[in-house]
């Protein structure tokens, strides 16, 4: 299996799917590291020293408590480069710095390992992995890159990926239309219309995200369906190159409606064309369409 195929098939993997299995926590032992491991040890300057105390007062930004907060903090540090490749991560130091339990640290490192950000090996310990090993299609990593030093590259890459995925999904969906799906898409367009009239950007964004996810799921291609999480993440990333979905207006709404109409008549070509128009950046923005890059 090619690297691309493997990455695409793991794109929808849960960002933190449950608790560790039997024996998994022991992969992150609390043992004093060798002196050599201290060389290049990460500096914790700039991290949130109040994570433990704050987390006990609130449920966490994503409703996952201390575990979710620690995953978020460490993930952002790794993706931003504050914790560079091959840097050792000593669980005991992490627990002391963030004032969290061993279980929280171990479970958080397990989640980061599933995302390809760290690796844990006997006699080596836990270390940060290079970018080439990261699951770049993981929604959390997409978000962390989008709001870090790599924001411009991440937003451009997302725009180009959507340009590849969604027109094809729209064409395929035209051949798999079902009445209930058609009605749901119509409902999303109506909600977006009302939200735009009321200036309710949050409701518009949620309906827009559901519209695109549902469209991909209707395409009848399970590999494409696995990528619906990427599109949802892309729609939540602000700034950078802007698509029709990012700036709610009458033209954007009309293209959504055109897609629904094309699906209703089974016209795959029209659905694909409407999606391309929707994903085209606004005329006043430079680089209106994702273009080949110079090497």
C-alpha cells in the first residue's frame, strides 16, 4: 500500500478514541532517564503552568478535561516546533510541569503517538517524531498547523486538497442521490440563507460544514468518506486563501443551491462545475484558484 493511500485511510481516525488498552500505559514508564537523555531536553518556557489548576475548575476547551488539555498543549508545541524532532519527552517532567497525574500524561502521550507525533520505545523513551511521520490528515494536526508558524502552508494545502476531493465527490453524489439526503441538503441551504440574513456566522458555518460532509458521504466512495473530517476541519480554519465557503454571500449560497439542484436531476457534470465555482477564491483575492507551485 502506498504512503498516500495509508495516510488517507487513517485520516478519520479518532483524535483520542477512548482509553488505552491493557498494558499500553506501561509503554510510558516513570523511570528516571539516563543522563544522556537530558541532552536536548525540551524547555517548558512559554507553556501553561496553570493547566492542572485551570483544568480542575473547567471541563477543558473540548470537554475532555485534563487529558484533552494536555494533548492540546503538547500537540501545539510539537507542531509549532517548540519541541523539535527527536526531542526526549520525559513523562515525569511533563506531569510535574503541568501538575497532572501519571495516567493523564500516559494517556495523552498515547493519543499523540496515534497521531504520529511521538514514539515510545524500550530503552529509548518517548521522543518527538519528524514531520514526515505525522498524520497530516488528522483534524487536530490540521488545526494546530493552521494556527501555528505553518499556517500559510496548511491553509494552501487544505485549499488544494479540497479542490481535488470535493468536485469529484459532487459528481459521484449525483449518481447516488436519495430523497432524504436531497431534503437534508436543501435544509442546510435554507439554514445558511437564514443565518446569512441574520448575520449569524456560527450557524452558517455549522450548516455549511454539515452540507459538505453529507455531500462527501453521499458519493458512495468509502475512501472519500474517510476524508470528510478534513473538509470539516478546513471549514473551521479562518484566514489565508479564502474560498466561497469562507465568505458567506449570495453568490456562495447560489452555488450551494446549484449543487443541490444538480444532485436532484442526477447531473454529475453540473454538480462538479458548481462545486468548482464554490471553491474558487473570490476575485478580489490574489491567486483565485490553487495553482501548480514552482519547485
